C-alpha cells in the first residue's frame, strides 16, 4: 500500500532535503504506524505525535492504503 | 513595595503603601482585583472613570526563569468586560526591581494633551509628551532612549492608541529595545490613549532590587524549576528552535487551522507559512531563530526575522499573527505577513484582532481574499487614521457591522484566534466562557486536545472538554499572577514536581507557607472576581456562546461546535 507521509520540525532531517518533509512510502498491507516509524529510521527517544488523516492515533494503529500520515516531535506554542 | 497612583485629571502622582489584601497578589490577580475594587463596571471604557493598572508578576525581577511577564488590567473598550492583557519585554522586571507593585493610571487630562511617565528609583514623574504625538512605536522608543538612556524600557502606544481604537495595543520593548512585545488583546492601548499617556519610560538604574526572605531556598527552587523547563521537550527544545509558529503544521494536519474566515480546517499554503519554513528563511538571512523576549527566559520562543536583503524586519513573530494574516486571509507569503506584523507593532494594534479584521474586510469584499498588498494598504490606513482605517482599527465586530457582514468570528466582541473550535473543541469551550472574550491563552485546551501535553482529550469529541477548560482557566489565572510566562504550563502539566517548585519560590520570596491547593484557590478567586465584574457590566450566561456559524460542519472532519448552553455554563460550577 502507498502512504502520503509528512514529517515535521526536526524530523524533517530523516527525509532527503529536497523532499520538503513530504514523501510517498510503500509498506506491506497491515503495517502499523510503528512500522512506518521504523521504516523511516526515526529514533524512539522522544514521544511522537502521530496523525492519520487528521486524527491522532496510537503507534499500533493499522494503516490503510492512501492514508495521510503526519508525524511530529513534541511541539508547542500558543 | 509601593503602588503609584497617577491622576491624569489633576496631573499628580501619589505613592501609596500596599494594602494588606494586595500584598500576596501580583500580575493578573492584582490588576483584576484593583479594577474590581476601583472601577465602576458600567463606566465607559474610554472615559475618566476607567483605570489602567500595570503590575509585574509575583516572581518578576527575581532569578526565577521566564518570570518577566507584565499584566495590564482595565475595562476593555473592545469587549466591555474586565481585561488582563499580558506581555513580555523588560518592563515587569524593571518595575519589580524598583519596588513597584503596581501603577494605577486614572482620570483624564482636561487639556487633551499627551504625557510621558518617567519611572525611576525616585518615583514617577509626568513629563510633556507633545513631541511624540503621531509617532509610531519604533520611533517613540528611539526618541525616548536618546533622551533617557539606551537601557530604559519603553512602554508606549502608537497612533492607534492615540485614536483610541479598540484594537490598539500597548507596546513593551524587549531586551534589544524593540517594541515587539505587546499587551495586545482587548484595546488596552485605547485606554492608555484616553488617559493622555503616550509612553512610560522605566529606568531601573540603582534600583534596590527584589527582596527575598529566604535566598537559599529560593535559589534552590528556581534552579530546579529551570531544569524542569529545560528538560521538557516542548519548553527546552520545541519552543527555542521553531518558536510558536511550529503550530501551523500540526493544526493544519489536525484540520483545525481556521482558513478563509473559518470556512475550512486546512490551508493549502500552510507549508509556506509554517514554523519550519520560517526557521529556514531566518537562517538563510542570518536572523535569529531563538531569542528571548526578556533576559532570564530559558524557553526563548521569540525570533528575529530579516527581510530579503538581510535587514531587520520584525521580531516576536508568532503563530497567531501568522495564522491571522496567513490562513485566515489566505495569504501564503511569509514576507508579506512579516511586514504586516511589523506594521501592527509600529502602529500599535493587536495582530490577532487586526488579522481577523482584515479577513472580515475580505469577507465584505473591500479587498479580495489572498490580497497581501491590499492588506498592507488597509493596515497603513489604520495607522494614518483614515476613515476606513478607523473602522478596521476598531476590530472585527465593528468592521462587520459597518459592512453588513454576519460571518464574524468573535466572542464578547473579541476575535477568535487560531484554533477552530469545531476541530479543537476544548479551546472552543474556553473561547465561549472566558472572562476575557475569545482568548486562547485563558484556558489553552490545545495542550491535551492536540499536543499530547497534560493528558489526551479527543479534540473532535465533547467528552472531557468542559472539565479540561475549567481546570486550565483556573490554573492560568494563577500562573498569570506569578509573572511566569504561560509557556511554563507545558512543563507544569506534564511534570508533577513543577507546580510545587513554583509555590516554593513564592513562599521563599515572600515568607509565606502556601500550598499547591492555595494556588488553585487563587485561580478560582480571580475568575470569580472577574466574572462578578462582568456580571455587573451586564454580561450573562447568554454571552458565553459562540457565533452561530460554528453549527456549520467543518472540513475535513465534518464536525460542529455542538455544546449546549447548559454544558458551557458548567465551566463555572465552582
Ligand atoms: S517563552 Fe517566549 S513569550 Fe515566554 S517569556 Fe520566553 S520569549 Fe517571552
């Protein structure tokens, strides 16, 4: 299945520079958000915020073909 | 400590001892109490019977990290409620070091003239301010520093405050002397203008400094608290690196970035105006991505933004500003938005109120959505006091009325900021019920709704939102009294040992034995005082509601703001 993946803030460093933080990723059916994080080589020392189609989901969330996935490090402001 | 009372009718200044009931109050707790005690809630906000109160927080002027926040209280000309507007910059620290608990400005000069207040170790003095009339904030600061010394802090109003426009702000200079920190919300600048005060110069040369009862204990608690801030991923890393604009992308992903006057939850141009884009631009142009609004801030969420030629353009370029002129007006040009930010700081208007107003002007067809040059031109007209500028400068609701627009995102007359209440329902509850009119900072439910800070509450559902907003509104009222920047809340919500450390600092400084429960009680009592004032000014539960268009479904989630009135009224069940 194909996913539309966006990485934000310092996580952008885990994608090629010209990707502007946005890539298409192929993963086997049944893959979870945790599988995607592993696939992207994102280290697990900080808690991450995972959004699938605009909803926050846990790491064991099973992804579907065509999902829009955004992954954020801890961020804040206001 | 002293309270200075400046009577602008008589042109006199009086130093008063601090009443016992005010001794343990600071910041918002003090400004709201003085306004409630001394101002008739039915008075005209711009008349002689309203007052303007400036107060540093309880911990301001000490080594407590990020404790230099200033509160300004008044009856707001924008909302006609009580108002506390909070700013960084160096004013609070200097006032506290001078032993000043508050400055109360009352009355109104009968000669219609403008004055400058000079605050030094010897007291407060009224000086002629005629030469500054008509000047914008950057020039006012330059002029006053050349007269009074480079290290003074300048608190000033721009032309908008002189015109007494309801969106007028009060500027506070940062450590570099730039007027980039503002008591933005609620038109405090118009009240200062109505008092005939153009600027306040604060010179803390030879100031006695803040006295601390138990220095050792204070130091230990401050050090520990500082560490907690630095260890928290948001306070210690996220805020310093990307500033608050990092929120553009996460709100856009969450479908809660209000776009085109609250029609959509996502903006196609979000990427171009995001914190990440800003970070890259700042670095390319040798600006500063990390900058503190006052010395002693460890989170340093501010930044210095340069234009295309590498020259200074603006600083303190915030998420709400970028959203208001950006997604809300569908402008995706970061340099244009930075120019608008600079103009707002210079003219002395609230960036949120002005950005939302420009969007309403686009709704009215005065200029088309997305027209950056048109927006800059409209804002210039505010500064020049042109008739259209005066309409716009009175805010979104006034502008909507003038042009017959019904889609106007305000609560109690104040513009709704950068989180759509249909996709971030917890903050919607705060907008509706806050004593301040629509104000995200009054109870920032975005934390648990979106940022995974202080627990998790589904932003698209109603469950838990009323409790969340209530608890945050109570905690915020208390934090706003300490002089600590509200951003310490990210750490406080996640780290159970942080709040006790704040209490330790207050206890060590003032020789008290407060507990964490007392802090909650303080927050509640502030809110009650403010609610009572508003009730006497004519506000009822029916004012604690959102505009009806939030019943329309919002893409991408198709949600509405579906709280009943009774549910919202439960916020103040204490
Ligand atoms: S975190 Fe930002 S707003 Fe708060 S005190 Fe520091 S620089 Fe100012």
